[in-house]
């Protein structure tokens, strides 16, 4: 039996979470390979349909960081 490797989509704010992720990259820190970042102008504008469509597209988890 193969090990479960979830697909995680992280919807992140341009000015908060994405900046922190970029800074972590500058420090050569890494996040898991199965996480995909989606940079948004503001996570406060995310509608529940965006999250549901992400699951429809095959994601196993969604993280909203702002």
C-alpha cells in the first residue's frame, strides 16, 4: 500500500502570508513539496465557491492564510 501524499493548496494574501513565504525562501527554508501557493490580492475576498472549486479540481486540503 502506498503512502498518502495529500495535495494542499494554500491561498495566501500578497501582503501578509506570501511575503512571509518569500522571506522564508530567502532564508533557504523549505515547505513540503505537496503544497502549492496561490497568491491573491486579499484573502478576505475569497468566496466559499473558490474553496469548493479547489476541492473539485483535486485538492485534498485548502489553507487560507491572510
